């Protein structure tokens, strides 16, 4: 026995379903790249904000203690927890003194452990935030010494995007954003807080 379909029954034809599927496919093709770009842009913005927060905290540390936090790769240099002892920067004693009685932290709520961008370089600390205190890179313009918030293992294209956001894209040897290493092989991105001779 066969069932007859009456003309009054409603439903979608195969052509209508294919048109709807095609429209959904076109919308997905348009929206997906924009969504990925938005996520990537948000990660870069967060990394920039993390570097700025470290820089602001270090300036507050300096205002309270009278010296800059000690050199620290991938670890809190004394902005979250009070340092146990005096530190050193590379190339000389630029670290804080043994008198930390004016330390009035924490200056940061927590130390950012990993960049939202991750790390792509070969070094163990890639993707980690740090604090540099000491001699500047030999190719940088300006005074001989500096302190800077750093982000390890930053790809060249990300470095250029962050440099453009912060400095207007002025290159890797001047401005607030600089590269430790050559432009083709960025070891770490440096957000320079202060320089001196």
C-alpha cells in the first residue's frame, strides 16, 4: 500500500535545503577568519597590557624603594612578593639595596606566568614574562643601561604588531618596544621602562 502525499502538506524541498546550506557555508567562510583575527588581536592586546602593568608596577617599586627591581627571567622580581635579599642586574649592581623597608607591595596582583601568545623560540623560558635590568643590547640607540619588562620567544610578525601598537612601528632599536636579538630572530621583546648611563 502506498501513501499519497497531498498538496496541502508543508515541507522543504531539496532545492530549498541546498540554498540554506549554501548560505550558511558562505556566512561561515566570512565570519570564521574575522573571529580568528579578533581572538589574535585580543591576545596581542593582553600581552601589551601585561607588559604595561609590569612597567607600571616597577615604577611604583622604584618610587617606594629608590632602586629598580632586580633582573629576573620568567619570575617575579619583587613586584608581587617582597624580595628576600638584594639583587643584581647583569653588568653591575643595579638591583635594589638590602634596605627593603620601604617596599609597599604587592605592586601587581599576580605575576603573569605565560603570554597569551605562547612562545615559539627554542629557549626554555619562551612565552614567559620577565624583568631585565642591566646593559642594553649593543645595537640599541640611547644610553648604556636600561630596565625593561620582557616577553620571551616572540615571533617577528608579533613583535612588529606590538611595536606598531606601542611605538607606531619605529623599529627594533629605539622607542619603548625593542628586540633583544636581531629583527629576524627575536630572542625577547623588551618594553623599556627607563634608561641611563
